[in-house]
């Protein structure tokens, strides 16, 4: 194509473009001149009578901890929204869904929240009212996904955030809602990091966290100190001495189950894994290692084993030991071997069938659970374990 032909084609294209623009302007002018007749077909909601619609309204409340300081906040929210909804004209109170002691970063354990969503799907609710976005969800993805899920229902369900004066059924709120939920998630992340920092400083300064409710052999006194439970300590010593004499974890677990000794969580059957974890537990030789697990994601709250990703903190001789350190170290060496040999001569070991269960938590902490099948000799054994000087005959005479 020659230069003149190219120039001529360019002028023709520009001319066509200007002509199309001019036609578009003419159509718009004609549309607003009133010469075009358009029939308007009303929407369903336009056909509704003047009678006001009754909205079925529910409230959602949440506090993140079950501490006493949060109880008043929780109850105030519940009572406030019950009264608020019932006093509103054209509102019908449905229910108050309230999760106490639940985090807003995940909905998995928020049973009332999930029940509320199911009731919305069932068509029982038109509007949900809650204090603010942080009460509803501190996870941006969860917040937006549930807002969209409720908006897409037929009929749609709205959420009114009281503090933000935000109704999710308004079309112009999506961007603002995403921004606010992101801020709420950021606040949770900062709070999580602050708590982690405080806990690490606690560990680094020699103040470990040692819960004993699931630790056989120990309990915690009123001052927070770890105290040996003599009857449970016998079981620990039996496990260690049996292993040193050549018994496997499977055999030890079978013997404990056969003897009718419950686990620390009250289960009748022992597993080899439970015995193995007790043999690995440094607390039985008096030491404490902190941060053996950590939480990489504050949203999921999932705890994983610390295999060197985070620092660990060890305290030696922190409390009274049940197992001699030399025996504990020997057990650790044996556990690290694949094909081990018994240290001592293997012999059949038995445990006294009377084993006491000491309650470690709640109002009855320190009490012993008695078995109604125990006889006089069994109770005498219990008295000896508890260090009670009176014998059974004396107690029996007092009862008479």
C-alpha cells in the first residue's frame, strides 16, 4: 500500500468514528426529548401494599473469653438486644445467638453462630443485629463470605453493625465492609503477637506454664507449685522401671489396662503412645521445657510441635522429681535405639489393684474418688497412701 493510500484510509477511519459519535449524541438527545414511549414493568417489591413489612430480627453476641470480667459484657449484650429489638416497631424478635468464650478469628467452635446461619438459610431471619464487626468476625475472609452468603439468600438476610451504622444490604457498603473487617483482623493479629511476646518473656525469665490436669503424678497447690501425688507417682515409677527391665511400651500399656488403672483422663485402656509420651516427659525428672509446641497461624489456632522453628526454654530442677535423673537419662538413651536390650533382668511386675484417682480441677480439687467395691483391706491401703493415721476399724466404729 502506497503512502497516499495509507493517508486516505486514515482519514476515512476518523470520519467513520466521528459519524458514530454524532449518531450516539442524537440518540441520547431524542431519548430525553420525550418522543420515545417506554412501558415500565414494576418489580415485585414495587407491588407490595403500603402496609409495612414485619422484619424478623435476631441478635448475635460474643465475648472472646469466659473469664468473670467478661461475664457482665456478655450478659449486657444479650439483655440489650432483646430489649432493643422488642421495642422497635415492625420488628419481630426471633432469638439471641450468643457465643461465650469463643474467638472471632474462626467459626469452627462458635456453635451459636453456625446455628444462626442455618436458621437464616431456613428462612427464619430477615435481619441480624450485632454490636460491631469484631463481634461478628475478626477474619476478613469469613466476614465477607458470610455477608455474601446471607445477601444471596432468597429473600436476602442483612446484617446491621450498630457501632459502624452499616447495613450489608446497602449496595455501597461492600468496600467499606472489607476495609473494616481487615482492620479487625489486623487488631487480632497484633493482639496475638503481643500475647506471644509476653509468654516468651515469661519463659525466658524462668516462669513456666505447667498445667497438671492432664499430667499423671502431679497436681498444683494453691500457690501454683507442682506437687507429687504419691498414688500416681507409683504408676510412673512402675512404667519407668518396667521399661528399664526390658518391657516394651505395648506390654506396659497392656499391664496397666489389665490392672484396671485408668489413665489421667479417665480412660480404661492405655495405649503404647501414651506410655511412650510419659517416658519422654522431662517433668518426671524435675525439669520443665517450655514452648514444645507453637501456633504458626493465629486464625486457625492450630498448635504444632516445635521442631526447632521457635526457641525452647528449659528449667532444671524446677520441682520435685519422681524419677531419678540417671534413670530418666538411661530411658531416653534406650528410646533412641531401634533394637535395644534390657538394662536389668526382666521380671514380672505387678501393681496393687487399688489405685486412687485424685480430682485435680474444680470445686472438688484434692478429693479422692472412692470405689464402692473396695473392701476393708483396700481402704486400709488407701488410708496409708493418704497418710491417714486412723485405721479402718476406728473409722468404722465412728460410723456406727
